[in-house]
C-alpha cells in the first residue's frame, strides 16, 4: 500500500503571526517556521500502520516555498520513505482552489492508495482543503476523523459531531483527514535524521504538473485590500448606581448588539 501524507510548513504556533501590509500575505519572517502539528499527527497515523504492515510505502507531500525543504525533510527523519515538494514562484499567495488543484495533480503523478491529511492547518485554518482534493481526484473522503482504522482495501474511522458519533468507511483509493484527537507524532531520532539525507526527495514545478496558476477559466481569489488591525481601546465601565441595567441596555442598543 502507498500512503501519501499532506504536510505543510507554518509559522510557529507560539510565535508572532503577521500579515505583510504590502502583499497581504503571511509574513513568514515574523517568527520561526515549523512542520504543522496536525500534519505530524497525520504522518504518525501512516507510520503506525506501516510499522505493523510490511510493504507499506509512506510519502510526504507538500506545496511550500523552496526554503521549506528542511522542514519537509523532517517527515523523512520521522520515518517516511520519500518526500515530494511542489515549488513554484507562481504559487505565492495561492488560494484554496489552486492549492487543491496542485496537490491533486501531484498526487496523481505520485500515485496513492490512501491520502492522509490534517483537518485544517494552524495558519490558514480553511478546513476544506482535504475535501476539495478528494473531489478533484474523484475518490471518497472521510474527514474530521478522531480515530482511524486502515485495512488492506478500506479505511474508516470515527467522526464526532455535536449530537452524535458516526462510524464511516470507504474503499481504497480514498482520502481521510484527522483531528487533534489522534496521538502525538513520534520524535525523529539521530538514526532517522541521518537516514533522511539519503531518502528520495523530489521537487516539482507547475510545469511538471501541467497546472496553470493564471488559468483565466479557473476560479481564483486574490487580496484586493488590507489594513492593520487598530489598537484596542479602553472599554466602557458601568458602575451600578441603581441604573446599571438601563445603562447596559443603552450601550447594547448603541452598538447594535441587542
């Protein structure tokens, strides 16, 4: 079985997050960058299955800037057998539609039996990319799984909602996305870090994938305006002098909150 895991380089969760007021894009120099934790958990699902199933091939796939190669290589150090990185200047600021198109094209080129992704990244937090990729690939998707069970010819798991817990399953090839309920990822050890240097690492461009980032017939979204969030001002303090209720009601009405 060939399992491809979608991973992404993101700004450190504990660092500063800013948008460039000139480009409207994330300012990646504002903080350290790391492999997204939810992507690491997705990789752990694949590696755990590979540990007990000989012959399983695990590949990490990412659409990132060229500078992110070291971050993507962490997936190899954790235990993946190969990595594929899509790099192209035309992808700077790509929206969800273009990202899904590119990842789907890369998956078709690489080949897969199962694709595993995180439910949403910690930077964009779109939450729809896995389903969009599955739609383009025309394969079933089981998203937002809090538990995953992989067999030789199917994948399933548990999806929790506000009012129920569902058991879902799909025949392979398929795509699943997982939540933070899945176990933490393993740490790369020294042996894994050294072995990662010799593992296959393929870099693809849009030309390799036959994808046009500026296709006039495709739906694309762009940033047309951006302004910095204004600093917070002091709130209104209401002192109860027997008329606090009236003052509160007036405040809510004035601010169209009631």
